[in-house]
C-alpha cells in the first residue's frame, strides 16, 4: 500500500490583470510615490469593470472627512443592471490604511502636488487602483521626455539589427 500525502495542492499565485492605465498621467506628471488602494464598488460596477469599461482620464483623489475618495473615474453602466438612475462618474471611496491616508493628506497639502489614479487592475477577485503622488511637468520637461524616448528607441533598433 502506498502512503497517502496529506499536503494540500498549492494555490496558484494570481497574476494581476491590467484593466485600465492612465497613459496621459505618465506623460503629464512626474510620479513621486505610488500606493496600492482598494476601491468600494457595487456589483454591477464590478461586472462593468471586468468587461473593461473603465476610464481613468481626468480623475483625481481628494480627502473628504478623513476618507480618501476618487473623483471622475468613469465606469460605464452595466448593460444588465436594474438601476436606471446610474451616475457613471460619482465619487467612490478608496481603501488605504491610516498611515497611508496621513501621508497622502500631507502630500495634498503641499503646493504643486496632486494624487491621481494611474492604473486599475485585478488582484485575485479584488479590483485595485495604483494611485500616484504626482508633480506636474512643464512643457520643456515633456519635450525632454519625448526626446529621451526617441533616443532610447533608436538605440534599441540599432542593437536589434546588428
């Protein structure tokens, strides 16, 4: 008779799946610090997000009454949802721990810094946001970034064709 193993099968590590990325933010802002945050959603909003109907463009984070909220995140209405009076851009509470909320509040009180959502992704069954503390770039800084990207692309192409 063979001995039986009592170990349970290993769970696979869930790979985060990117849902939406705020590409404009990476160009317009210099990211100072990033945080991972949860977001409070309703059932139809979750289904809509999993279908890829989420836009982060033009959204930002505020602290209202010791709670961080994300404003202007557009989640399109789920087609099978029963709620007829749905506002796709209403403010949603994001979940951070107390220390992170204090750090974000300190950054928001500084002049020239803002907090914006950079990415939305799934982590297991949860939907998470990457929020970033950002400083706006001037026009000449944006040109420098474009110039650096072009140089990097040219170097990679030359290496590739050798």
